[in-house]
């Protein structure tokens, strides 16, 4: 095997060739500014509005609810900022295992304004305790405080899923605003916004084979909000700045392709996940996994008992051209706040394997062979 094996798809995915093809005209001849009235501008405008319509149809919503952003981080900042500044939220209920794009934004608001924040109770794998969520919502409701609930659909390190339908129903009951960071699930699960009670949902194109620097924020049509980024009138005055036409077209095409093949791809990736998990269980004594129940089919988060061999597992796999990450790429170099919040023992080394439709069984067989060597020979470098 002489090609690199990429198993870090929760960090980012490869750009799909079909997506690149759809984008290329807008990086070439069709370079117009969508705000211009002449033909170059009009063709860019048409491309953006067609992309918006296609995305809205795929997510079960109206085009006017889709705002184009630079990615998941901006969408999360926009949603949380708007909930506090425009929708009267004075208390935020969140979890300690959110991505930093959510948790640091909430830190900012709870330090710089009169907003308070509490964490919902989680089980040992990081699943939301819905009874505790309801208790907290009721408590704030009685005190006439409006809540923002910000809970991610799937955790990017462990793959643990949140039942966003259930959270939404609780938010409806207690008149709370619900934001969900769905960066790891849009393009991987069928999301039907018609059936969900949610005010804001964030997604990012590079997590489903689209381009980087392109994302969306779904804003429920009842929510009257102001922009995060001020300037021109783009995105119905909600997000100023000349539109990233190629990025927007790429996002729409990536979501279309992902949705078209979702059933087949998700079944195949689930098989890879189960295969890797069972092989690791058979191969590595004392291994455990961070999400044993219902979890994202694209992630296996494994805890290897710490030994001289496993200590530098990510580095050693890299020496064999296998790309994985320890916990989360975004926390590279530092301890993972997610593992810390879940009380993971220092005696373990956590490795995250994350799959995409580009992976195959042959790759996983090879990865397991290399891990076997690392674990049994206590090999340090090849
Ligand atoms: N939220 C989650 C759960 C993520 O996994 C990521 C990226 O790793 C982000 C937000 C940030 O998205 P982006 O890279 O598009 O800013």
C-alpha cells in the first residue's frame, strides 16, 4: 500500500471532484460581483440564489432562512450573538463539550454582558440528560429569564449525538431559543428543518467534501436578528461582504451529492466503523471507546492503554502515512477540553479515526495491521 490513508474526516474532507467542477467557472470567467446589475453580476446572483434554493430544499426549509457565512465558526458566533443581543436571551444553557466556536463565544458573552451560563448534566459518554435540561429551563422560565440553549448535534471528538428534536420540544415548551451546531451532521444525516423546533442551525461545507471557508446559518423565519458583520446589504442585510460565489456554489453541490448518496454511503461507512471497532477490540487489550451507544457513524474515538508504544500513536501512524488525530484537530498541542470534561483518565491515549465515503475496507485492514505492530512490538518509529 503506497498511498496515504486519510482518517481525519471530522477535521476536514477532501474536495469532491464534482464540487470542484461546479466551482471552477466562478473562479474563472464568471467572476462577477453578485451586487452588480450587468450580466457578470447577474450570473453570479443567479448562481447564489440557485444554491440557496437547492440547500433550502435539501434541508426542508425556505430559501430566505439560509444565510451564507464563512463556515461553522462564524455561523455559531452569529447565532449566539443574535440570541443575546436581539432575542432577549439572558441565560445560556450549554454543555462543557461544545466546540470552541460555541464555548468561547459563550465565554465572551458571559464575561462581557449580563448573561449567565449553566451546563446541562451529561452522562459518562457526554449524552445530554434531558431531565436536567428541562429542570434548568423550568427554573429560568419561572424567573422570567429567556434562555438560549446551545447544544451540538454531534460531538466532533467522540461522535456522541444529541436528540435535537427532543431538545427543540423542550425549548418550545419553555419559550427558549435553540441553537444547534450541526457542523458534524449536515451532509451526513437527513435534516428536515420543517420537523424541528430550532431557531439557529450551523453547518460547514468542508465537513462534507465542499470547499473550506463556506458555511451556512439557518435562521428561523420568526427570528428577527441583526448582522454580526456590518457593511453592505448582502444576505438581506444579515451578513455584509461580497459573496464567496464559488464557495457558495461548491457548498450547494457538495450537499446535493452528499444527500443523493447518503443512504448508500452511510451504510458503507457504518460498516467500516463497526469493522474497525471490532478489530481493535480483538487486537488491543484494555481498549475502550468513547461512544458505545447511538453515535455519529463517521467517528471511532478509541482509548488505548498508555504504553511506550501507544503514547505516540498519532505520530507513529503518520510515519506509516496514516492520518488520524488525537481527540480533536482544533485542540492539537493541548489537552482536549472534551476528554477533560468527560473525566477521561490520563492512563489512556485517545485516538480519533474519522471516515468519509472515500475510505474502503482495504485501508482499515492495513490500519489495523499497523496498530497491531505498534501495540505488540511497542514500536516507536518504523
Ligand atoms: N463546530 C464543530 C462541531 C466542528 O467540528 C467545527 C470544525 O472542526 C466547527 C464548529 C468549526 O467549523 P469551521 O471550520 O467551518 O469554522
